[in-house]
């Protein structure tokens, strides 16, 4: 009986190591912005630049898995910047969000503190951030050209790894042009 229990315990420990190892080597889970909002809140319900957001709907956070490493692509809106080095920023789903228009709802804003400074090469650069995404409503103060703005955000990521995006297929990513808002 004891031998059987010892074998069973050894098998369970080995299975636990195998699961942990497979998660480690599997890499991040690439998610899109729609994973951060409830299924009933479509991208058509999101405020586009120049529109007011429905704050109550935007406070409903859908992502709850803080243990999984995720990768999310969006645009950088610097909070703490020294020249072209960005240390802390908001990740937003459309270029120009918050700086020239109404901000996205909180469930479409991610506050990121990067693991190391990111050298930004152009304004509204598309990047991918990898790390653990934590839900929780909070506020951050942002200094922009026309003054100070306080943003309500729904997610945060500490020690996020930042890289330039390549081959993005998220339909919620949008760019602002003189002709309006266009999907990326």
C-alpha cells in the first residue's frame, strides 16, 4: 500500500512538472482587445475618437486570468518618458486615443510599466506588450500637449516586455487619419 502511494505521489509530482514546463515553453497567449471586454460589448459599442464613452459599460472587465502570460498589440501613449525612451505608458487600441479625443472605456486601456525602457521611433507606433495582465480599475495622470488628463483604466501590466509589432490582425486596432478612423 505504501509503495503504491509513493508511486502515485511520484507520478503526480512528475505530471505537475510536465504541466509547468509545457506552460513555460508554450509562450505567451496572443489576445485581441475584444478579450478585455464582455462578449455583449462589441467594437461597434466602443467610442470612436471624438465620441464620449459609456463609462458604466466600460467598467466591466472580462479578462481575469492573471497567471497566464499574454501578448497584446496596440499603440503607446507615454506617461513617463525621457526623450525617446518610454518607461511607463498606456496601451490603447487606436492611434490618437486620449491625446486628441475621448479616451477608450477603462476595459480598453492597459497601464504598462515596462521591464526596461522602450525606444520609441515614431508617434503612434504599433507595439506588442507581453506579460501578466491584471484586472482592476484605477486612475493615472497623463500630461499631454493641451494639459493634464486623468484616465480610468481597467488593466495593468508590470514588467511588461515591449517589442515593435509585426503582422497584427486585431480588427479593433484603428488609426486616425484626416479622413476619419480606419481599421488597421
